[in-house]
C-alpha cells in the first residue's frame, strides 16, 4: 500500500538539499498550487512511499496553505514541516 508523505519547506536554503537528493533519485519537478515542488518515490519489498516536497514561502499562512493542499488535493497521509523554523 502506498503512503503519501508531504514535506513543507519555507525557503530555498531549506528546500535545496532535498531537491538535490530527489533529482539524483529521478524525481519530477513541478509547480503545484503555485509553489515549486518535487515528487519522488521510495520503494522496497513491502512498502511504497510517495514524497511530495513543497517550497511554500516563509510564514504561517504559506505553511498552512501548502499543508491544506497536500492534505486536501494530494491526499497526504503524513505531513512533515522541515527546515530551520519548521523543525523547531
């Protein structure tokens, strides 16, 4: 069964390392709901994970909007708020 994990990044410095890793793993880059994003998958014998990372911009309104789209439109099972401020 595939699980979808949404990852929210506020700015380019936080997003860039994930984007670099995702590019190395054959990810697709998209604009989703007005935000830069990358979609990739991780699979093993038993599990399949779809990762959708979004660079939403700084601020709680941007983070809330990106999270709402990840849950409502993309049907994310889990949300991670990553980066300097989001991780605190």
